[in-house]
C-alpha cells in the first residue's frame, strides 16, 4: 500500500500534482506533511483490493480531505473516485469527468472565497486606517482648538490686567494732581492771609506815626 497526497495550494489542474508518498506504517496523514490536502490517493496492486477503501476513508476523515482516489493498478479505468461529505459519509463520483469538474469547482470556489476574504480584510484594514486617521486628525484639531482657547484666555487676562493697571495708574495720577492742586490752593490762601495781616499792621503803624507827627507839630506851633 502506498498513499499519495495532492496539495490544494500547489495543484493547478489535474495534470499538475504535488505528490508525497506516505509510508506503509502510517495510520493517518500527519499534519507536518501537507497542511491542506485536496485529494488523497490510495494505491493498490491489481487483484489486491483488500481494505484499501477503508484505509482511504480513514485518511479522508483524519485530514478532513474533500476528495479521494482508490487507484487499483496503473489503468485509470480501474480507479474509483470518492467525495467526502463529512461524518463518514462518502459519495462515489463517476465518470472521471464528474470528479475532475467537482475538484476544479472546489479549487475555484476556495480561490473565490480566499479572494473575497482578502477583499474584506483589505476593506477592514482600510476602514480601520481611515478611522485611525480621522481620530488622529480630530485629536490634532482638538489640541489646536484648546491651544487657541488657552491663548485667547491668556490674552483676555492680560488685557484685563493691563486695563485695570491703566485705570489704577490714571486714578493715582488724578489723585496726585488733585492733591497737588489742593496743596497749591492751600498755600495760596495762607499767603493771602499773611499778606492781609502784614498790610493791616503796616497801615495801622503808618496811622499811628502820622498821628504822632501831627501832635508834635501842633505842640511846637
């Protein structure tokens, strides 16, 4: 008994095969040999069918392989083609053309599904990329807005403080001017009072002197 595996990733059509021999003492096809077998072939010498079909079914179930061939002898007319439906349910496909068609459809279907999956993955990546870009742009915009708000707030605070300082300076200046004018007026009033007092006493003294002079003159005459 010799079993062969045809890999779904390497098969292009039924005339190009990637075939690996499986040793006689293998109970099942190991995962390390082929990851995704599409077809498993169980080869038997002509006239020695034995339990070849059961071995083939065991291989198909062990690897969940969709198609199998029981090749008895070198002539393809003696070969039997089987489809694995899962749950140890199998279908014999005849003629060979039916088998080839279903295998080809399976390959094309898997390629289509793989293409759709890749397309959806690319769409999801693009969507996530756009979302990240939009989120980044929003963060940048929010940061710029916050910076502008902080700048405006600081400018308003500085203007308010400057206006208050200017008002206080103007009030202080006006107070000083008023105080100065008040002091000047006070000094002027005091000067006027002093001048009035000095004038009064000067006039009084002049009158007294005049009276004395007149009295002296009268006594002499």
